[in-house]
C-alpha cells in the first residue's frame, strides 16, 4: 500500500430518516401555527433545503484535513450538460462517493488551443482532443494567425488528396508505373515508423513541418502501434498510409544502399539535380547514420529537385527542424509560421499528437488519483545510459543536488522527525518517470522519514518501472506515451540529457526544463543541471556543411536562432532571439 494514501474514509452525510423529518416538521408546525404553512409545504421545503445546506457545509469545511485525507483517492470526472463553450473547474461534492463534478468558471475556454485545433471532430472517438485543456494550464505561447491559416489550408489539401480519393489513386498509378507524366495534382511525403516512441514523435513532427513547407500530403506508416497510440489529427481523411500501398513491404529494407535512396543515387551519379527525368518516388535516408550525400537534403539546390517527384518516402529518427531553418528557400515561410521560433514543437505537437482513448484512460486515471489535488507538481524524467542495473548513487546525488539547489524541492530536517501540521500546508506532487524504481523510492523514503523545512507535504509517485526499453511491446509504448503526457501536465520539469522522452514532455508543456548533465566516470556533474535555452528538442545528428560555400562549417553559428544544444555540444536546437545563449 502507498504510504501516502489514506486509510481513513471521510464521514458520510447525515442519515435523516423520513420519521425524523416528520417530527421536525410537526415541531415547526406547532410553533408557527396551522395558518402559516401546511405540513406538506414544510416537509417539501426541508427536503429541498437539506441537500443545499449539506453542500455548503462541505464547501466551508476545514480544508487541510480533508485535503490530506483525500490525497490517495481516485476521482472520476462527471461532466454535466453545459453549453459547448463553457469551461469547467473541479469541485468535489461527494466525500463518500469519491467523484468530481466539473463546474463552470470564468476562465477563457482554450478548448481549441487558441484556434490551433479544428472543430467538428467526433468527440467520442478521441476524448483527449477536447478534454485535454481541462488538465493542462493555458499556454502563454499563442499560435500565429498565419500558422492557423496554413493548418486549415493543409486540412483542405489532405481532404482533397488523402487516402481513397481520386487524386490519391492517380498518384498511385504513377508510382506503380515508375513514371512521372506532367506535374502531379497532389504530392505526398510518407513517414516510415521507425525507432523508439520519443524519436518517432519528434521525427513525425519534423516530417509534417516539411510537408507544410512543400505543400505535400503527409501519410503515416502505422507500424505496429501508431494507430493504437494516437488519434487522427486531420478531419475526414485518415493520415495513415493504406495497408495496400504498393511498396509498403519494402519499408523495412530501405537503407542507404536502396536503389531509390536519393543519397545513393547522387553518389552513383544516377540523378542530377538539374535533370529533366524525374523518378516516381525517392527514398530519403535521414537516420542518424546518414552520410554526406544523404545530408544534401538540407541544401536549396537539392530541394529544387526533390520538389518534383510525386512521392517522397522518409525514414528518420531525428528532430531535423533546426536544419530546415538553414535552407534559404524555407526561411521566410518558417518565420511567418513561427514568429516565436522556440515554440515549433509546442505548436505542432499539440496539433498532431492526441492520445488515443486507451492511452487517455491511463493518463486521466493516474492524474486524478495522484496529481489532481496538488498545489504544485514537479516532473522528474530520469534516463540513464548505462546497461548495468541501477539505481546509481551518483545519479541520485545529482537529482537531489539539482532539485534542492534550484528550489524545486524543499530540504528536509534531518534532526527532527516530528511533522508539525501548519494550518494550510502546501502539497507538492513529484512525478518520476524512469525505467528503474530506485530513484523514486529513495525520494519517497526521504520525504516520509523526515519533515520538510518549509512545512510542505511531498508526495512522490512513479507510474511504471519497466526496467528496460521494450519498443515493440504495445502496452509498454502506451505507458511510455502516457508518462510523457503526464510529465507535460506538471508545473516544472527536470529532464535528462540526450533523452527524446524528455524533449516531448517539455515541448507539449511549453516550458524550459532543467536539464541534468550527462554524468561521466560515475561522478555527479558540477553543476548538476542547467535551465534550457528553449523548450525546443535537440537535433542530435545535424549536417556540418555550408551548401552555398560547398564546404564544411559550424552550422550552429550561421543564424542567431539556431544554436548548439545544452546537453549535446554538436547538436542543434532552435531558440528565440531573446533566449539565453
């Protein structure tokens, strides 16, 4: 049993029997006389008044006592029928029943994330799309009106050219014949499902941005579990590649040596960027092991040729957005889409990635049970690149050094074990995600065995501890996606260097995390962490090539808004001009 959960149940409402109500009514009847009210009217008035008085008594009860009692209770959300634009907040009205009724508030309705999301979806098919704003704090980073306009235009394009349309079938005929005749009405970029879940989310967001920039339709290879994890983001037409796509069986074998690999064709002088002959499809190998020819994808001259084939097929495990900013022909459009440059994944991630109903159930049940009553929540994402079983003392020391130094967690009183309950103690919920349970257990014991110097109450929770990454397991990936999302609901984040898991959480949340430096030689780094320059993910394997000068260069020093990452010195990330460099 969780030591932080309560073993006592709140008191039940008073049990007023019918006989007691009648006696009470008779007393009032004799006192005020028969000419004032009839017995029936008095009885009816009591029946109406008693529930109201009971609810008022609950609302005015002493808060800290109930707050601590209810810490471990699960609560189910009940949404009553209110107008579609009504915003709700939690008000507990049944101590014994353990449920929450969402009541209207004066908070602006951010159901569609400031216009980022399109209306008109079937809410039952994807509950998270229209309920997530109830759990997430309103973002201070608003999407630009131009981005919103381009997303609506893209949705029209996807509806016109998506699977099972006439345009799609005509493009398929060109693919099958391996010939491109004239200019295709609709062009496509196909994303191959590849690598771990964090990498997939980041690479898919990058590919969608590329589709926006090149007016192509994004189609997603569903792999083993993409359809199980995410809702459809576009109205009416699916984003999933049909299972009968002619070359879908070849996806696993696509690599740098594939005959249609663009880099390989350049290497062997099979295609020239100025050639008139255009293949029906090209494969773009943008995986971390790609070579110098593959990296020419990020050059303007090559983009001119890549605009011609009706089908582009991409395999990547990278968030390659920073290098798109170095392509001159995309620069102006990117600036219009994202005036606040450090918010790219924040906007695209919230637009594209809505947890499926199965995953949303995992998220909401855990949130309501452990996080909903906290005054403040802290997310700590721990990724250790060590094959030995943990936990490791130097990593635990680093977590404590960072969170205590940055005042994210309070220090404990090692001399006094007595907890003095203040009149209104603050509850901090600490959400830990890690493959190992040792780090959260150490934190839990520290705050269980010793009182905090601030008088705060600390609850430490970890949803799962899978021990090792199991990318091919369906439930493993459901839990991983749920935990990324739960981290994105917290008020402050501590993440691990090099971890795409943490990148996804910080981007969805829209805040700059504290990044734990990667330990070397089993030694706690000093300083243990630093605040991120921006919420953007890091591109781990960028090219170092100046396309215009045709020579190697430091691509982190070409434009002011693309800099090297805090956690990986050779990586690139997008920052705003006012971000700390």
